[in-house]
C-alpha cells in the first residue's frame, strides 16, 4: 500500500479547497493510505512513502498531475498489496 501524505498551508482557503478535491480523488483508489496535515504557509506538498513527488511551484498542480505522480511511484519491494 502506498502511504500518501499531503502537507498543506493551514490558513490558505484556495489550497484547502484544492486539497479537498485531491483527497476525494485519492480516496477513490484502493491501495492508497491518505493523510492530510498542516504544513508551512503557502505549502502544498505530496509525499508517497516519505518521498516528495509534487510541490506547489507557482500554480497548484492539477488533480491529474498529482494522481500521475503518485501512480509513477513503485510499490515497496516485496509488497503484495
């Protein structure tokens, strides 16, 4: 199972709304354990199994971009998820 951690700005309404959209999309997929935590001001970062795969750099990445980044991460060796 892939552990997905989303770190988000604790006060940005636009990021909060985007995180909700991403979280809804991710929770539809089996094999993903999704957690959202507060990060730094202005932050939107996605980690899979502890490795950063997406970071806000100007505009917020689309839901599709986030999904593709997560799907590109291989499962840990020996995982029979």
